[in-house]
C-alpha cells in the first residue's frame, strides 16, 4: 500500500497545506520526507551534499537558501524534480515571491508545491507525522499481503497461527471476520478514519485492514456474540459509504482464519446481491449462516462444471436477447429474486402478468424448462444464481 501526496492532504493535521502548483502529481507516491534549506546555499557549497534527496521524497523548506536571491527557488524545484522528488512543502517565513515561471514549471512537470499556511507548524512535527503515516502504510501493506496469502494460498497450521498473531497480537479465545465490500479501493485517509472510529466501537482486540476493494475487520475476545456486534459493524460501514457487509461465523482455532476470511467475503458477495431482492429490504449486513444454498455454490463458483451447467441453460436466452434486443435473461433473474412468484414479479417490474407469461413461455421454448414445474424451476433458479454469483464475485 503506497502513501500519496493526495493522501497526506486528506489527513486533519495537513489540512493547512495549500496546493499552488503541480496538481497533476498528487498521486505520486511518498517514500520519505526531508528538509531542504542548506543544500543549495551558495556560501555552504562543498560542505553539504547535493545528493541528499532520493526518489519519492517529499521536501519541506523555509526557502532559507533563497532569502537573498528568490530566483534560486526555480533552481531548487528543478533540482528536486531531477531527483524524482514527490513534492515541495514551503513555509515562506521570509515572504519571498514565488514567480509564475516556477509555478508553470511545476505544473508542466506535475510536481506538487504546497504552502504551509499554519504559522505554528514546525518542520520536525510534519516530518514525524509523515514518517508515522508511512510506517502505518508499510504495516498495512504487509497485512494486505498476508491476507492475500491466507485467502489464495494453502498454508499449514503453524503458518496460519503465526499469521493470526501478526494480524492481531492480542488474540483471544474467539474471533470473527467482517468484510465491508466497498467496490473500490478505500482511500488512505478514509481507512485511517475507520480505524479511529473502530477504537470507540470495539473496546476489545480488533484490527482494521484495507484489502481488495473493501475493508477487513478482525474482532477477537473471550466470548463473541455476532448479533450484539452487528450495530457497531454497521456504524463502521456507514463511515465507508454503506458497503455490502458480510460476517463470518465465530471461530475458535487460529488456523481457521482463512475459512473465516472466505466466509466473510462470500457473505458480503451475497449481501450485494440481496440489495436487489424485491421480497424485503436488504438487511444492513449478512451473516454467513444465512447464505442458504449460496454456501454450497460460492466455494465452487469458479469451477468449469458450474459454468458449463449455467451456460447450457442460459446461453439460448443470451443469444435471443442479443439478436432481438430482448430481456429474457433479466426476466428470469428477477423471477428467481421473487422466489418464482409471478404476481410479485409483476409488481416488482411494473409489467403486466400476461407480458411476463409470454416471456416465460419463450424461456420454456428455448430451454425446455417450465418454471411452473418445481423440478424445472430448480434448474432455472440454480443457473440464474450461478450467473448472478459469477457477475458479483470479486
């Protein structure tokens, strides 16, 4: 996980920074921070190295070196650009003019220049804060990598136990995992805010991680009750824009963490589907034990046999829709969401029942399956669920 200049601007302690040039470079990664004040001072030439800065480093400066010659500011910006710097933070204590030529050059090179408007801000404090965020980003990157190994790779029991201790050092007897599926990469500042909120919501061991397109919440204590935790998990979800939320079962053995993670991800995937359920408003989150037949389908969803099964039933509908601008597949999917109830389907779609019957008869003609017969409906519903999962999973 990398920390960008844009991420820094989102943190409260850097809200006093004002961008004056180089907006195109806000997504540059920050690898460190250093002070630029003496390296370009002419009278000290030869006493200080001109190679102190390295790629990705963010420089802060009072422009001391240019107090007698403001034109040196452009030389400094060129120097930092040549070193691959990620930006320049200026506390203009000498009130030196920043010429348009400097700002135009920074814009052309996508090199952010920011003014520190807070007169009480000290360079040392800024550097310490940036270093703290960088260390946190490194820790979270390591956690993301470890979560990925747990989810995708086969690890032995000893490795899993070590992983649990690394992710949550003060691990207790019981634990569960929640996956808050946002659908997009969570910004660094939002993750920090969620972590801060979690401290107030969960007064027991927990960790918040960014992973894939969402957030993983790991909770552990001597006794866990998922129902009691649900309001707090939902409050955290609200901070992240009301994502789909899945909760794993409560687990006891540390080496089951990979199963808990998969359960949470799968529950979040089905929760995302449930938002289109016309039978009832979607619950704020979904427990793994509530998945029904999806508990069987989800672990197998990538297997070729399932794809062939669903394709054998649905392919004629897809071809018909493509050639005739029809919506037979959509009608079938909605029918399954309505539990096979034609009256509910009509209310849900706002279409006349006779229109829907005609489409369902067309589906019968193309697939040989009649939704009125329980056995045929089961086949249609299973194919539809496989299709839905394959389009929501990941």
